[in-house]
């Protein structure tokens, strides 16, 4: 783990005395490009993005990246520079075709409509599944995660 992430976590702990110093946390970034990682983290910082989605099958294959109930995360840019700390508040598992407009809106991306969410995520999940060696379809289970921004305030 990068020293900058450890230092950032310590800054967070100093600002959040109710969080135990030995609390576990994950480190990850949004998407799979420089632009996505930074742009989506900036939406979190702006208060526009309060949710994210991942494929359950991806989480099974990469458990270190799978969201955890009430888990803490240091979200970084693509290069690993810390951008914020979030805490998971809800995890729901739904078939892709059952993800609703409210969740799509809370992801904060594009025009925040269900249609644009489905279009963008269908493309992203199809590419990701192919890279990891499985197939994505409308029945694939999506992990719908909600979170709250804790740091910086």
C-alpha cells in the first residue's frame, strides 16, 4: 500500500475520532481508466455520486475489491493518489435488468437517467466480463452499493 494512502487514512482517523484506529479499510478506484477514476471520484467529492455498481461475478473473482457491509474505503485516482474516504451504507444484489432509476440517478453519471446508466454499464460490464473470462447478460447480478462521503467534508 502506498504511503500516501496510509497518511490519508491517518488524516481521516484524526478527523473522525469515533472510528477505531485499527478499523480495516479497502483501497480502490472507480472504473478502469485514468479519466473514469478521477472523474467519478470528483463526482463523489461534489456530492453528486452516492452509489456505484459492480458485477457479483467480478467480486467473486476479485474479492479484495468486493464491497463490504458498512466497510470503509479510501478511493484513489488511477495512479493511487487518495481522493476521499467513503463508507458503504447499503449493498443490494439485483439482475442487471432490475436496477432502477433511483439507483441510476444516485450513481451520478452522465445525465443520471436509467437509460444512460444501462447503456454505459452494459458496455462497461460486457468489456470487463470478457477480460475476466465470463459472459455478461441482462440477467447478470449487479452489486448495487450505496455509500456516504466521510472525508474530506
